[in-house]
C-alpha cells in the first residue's frame, strides 16, 4: 500500500469505488504491524476500527456519511475516549479507563472519523523528544536513531510513516509543532480557547491546546474546523463563531510578514535550518509579500517564563494522582503498614518518571511561600510584558515567521543520556521558537520546509517553518501555509 497523503485523495477513491473504509483500515493495520519498531501506538483498536469502518461504508452507500467519512486517525495518549484506557504515557495511570470522551474527539466521531488507536507520547506531555514515556521512546521514521520530537512524537510519526492519515495531539509549548517539524508533516496549535480542553489530561491549564497533525494544511484546517467552538463543559473555550478554515483564502493584498532575525542569523541555529528559512523568505518576497526582520527584546525570557509557569501549574494539576483513588499504587502497601503520607510518596515516586518528578519539584519550589513572589509572580509579570510586545508586533504585521526548531531531529539519548553528562536545559532549548505562541495564547502552524540534505550519513532530516498570527487568525495561517505549499510544489 502506498499511504494516502491527503483526505481529498481518500475521498476521491471512496467515491469511485477504488477503496472502502474497511479496506483502508486493513491497510493501515498492516502498516502498523510492519512498523512496530517505531513504537508509535500504545494500543491499537483493530476490531473496533474494523467495525467503525463497516458502519461508515454503510453510511456512504446510503448518502448519510459525515464530513470525515474515510479519515483514519490516531489520538494522543492524553485524550479521553470513553471505555478506553488513557495513560498519559505514565505508570501512574495503570489500569485507568476513561469515563467519558473528550469534546474534540467526540466532534470528530460525530463526523464519522475512524480512530485506529492511541499514540505514544512524553509522560504527561512533558518533553521535547518522546523519550520520557513509560512505554519507551518513539523513533523517527526517517532515521530510527533520531527522536521524533515531543511530546506528540507518536502522533507525528504515525502521520509521517503512513500509519494513519492524521493525528490529534496537544500543544503546551510546541508539542504539536516541534514533532511535526522533526517528522516533515504539518502541525497546528490553535488560539488558546479555540478548541475545548474538556477530556484533555492537564499539564499546564493556561497553556494547553489540542491541535491536529496531518500531511497537508488543508487537512489540519478541516480537523480544526470540526473540533473548534463553544462547549458547555469548558468555561475557558471561546464562543466566537467558527469560520470555514478548510476554504480559507489569503486577502486580496500582499501580507506584511515579520521574520525573527535570530532564526536566520543566529549561530545557535543550525546552518541548514537558517538556509531553509531564508529560502522560504525569498519565495514569499517573490510572491509579493513584504517580509522584514524583527527582534524580540524579551526573547531570552521566553523559556524561563514558560518553564516557571508551566511547572507551577503542573505541580497543582498532578497533585490528584496520589495512588489512592485510581491508577498506580505502590506495591509496598501490600507488604508493610504505611501511613497515608508514605503511601503518597511511594506511589508518586514509583509512578512518575524522572522528568515529571523534576517538573513537579520545580513547580512546587516556585509556588512555595518563600519564593512565590520572586519566581511565580515575577514570571506572570514577564508573561504580560511578552504579550504586550507581541501585540505591538502584530499592530504592524500580519504574520510572524521563524524556524519551528533551531535544529533538525537530534539523536536518541543525545540530550538525556546519563553517561554523556547531558544537560536537561539543552533539551528545553529545542522549544525556543515555539513557546511564545503558548505564552501569549496565539495560533501557530508548522509546515515542512525541506530537509537537511547535506548530511552524509543518511537521508535528509526534515526541517520545519513556523507561522504565528494574532488570536483567532487561523484562517490566515492555513491560507498562507497552503499558498507556500503550492509555490514550492
């Protein structure tokens, strides 16, 4: 099977009878079996997907099928799906079954999407390499010695390797866009509150966004269009009307595009990434758009602000996982009498991985009485300043362009290996260009931007290009992404 790369191609073959939903599912299941070394899926819903496909085929024949009939997707292991396990890549949720379905997932099901399985991710979406999962690391399909990015690494590789047509991930600081860039696919983080977070296991509630991953901007636009909108279960979701993202067009005028000077000129950015970014800038200028360099004076404060605030929120959100009500409980409780505090300590120490424990400790520290004002309050103030600077930028420009990541995919263990003396801060720097959109709550999209073809030891590694726009300007993002796709083809 040559995997489909767009939903329009699937729809065309379904219409002419060249394939059926049942045949599609069987083909994807065969590919999943043949790519188990990538460690993408934590659970495959083989029988259920076959049953769904049969029902959708019947609906297509009767002319009653939904807009996503024939689309086979996977969902990240942080999204609730009633009657199915949800683990967030962690031991702490062993044997836990979701009691309800996330609003975003339910809206897709209502349009006859077929869910083929649950995808591996960094534990509680904390990571930039998908090496922090209790299920083991995910591998990049281009080079299996490389990471796929994180935390939605399994979701991105599934699309990259043709194991499903699209995936639904989550993005707290770049967790949809960064793996999309490392895997050569499209990832969209919507405006904060554009998609309901009901049913998403929380990492940092004021940053978390659900977002789609696919091969084309057109497909992520369609998925966004269906998932977005008001929800009575989520008081933070926007009630703004949902535009027709799938038919979005650029305005009848050239765009004013700012590009981040550091993304093109900084020596800290890989040469291949800088060159690819400059090439895209040249294409946009040739298309008639105004493209000018800008500097963000608060750029160096983005990562500290992001990690102080997200770890603080994580410390609070993850306090519910205590080994008492559900999920993992320390086996020590079966052999010795423990008081409640010891039960909490042992269950959480054994149930959480090293990176999650690190972030909980950091978050608890910055929220402590002695340091609250020095760290948490100060970070909130800097967050406001970053938002104000971003607002001023978008008073002059329609879009901000940058590389999605400073480098292509790095090697497994390169930034986490104990023997190499790896510094966790080096891992965090992989998010330098993506966190701004989450800090300010703006939408951003990562699209493929060529490869690092200069490597002599294997195939070229994918490179990503990021566009960020003002709140609720997703139409402009997907239209620009589609336009650039056409100009490059």
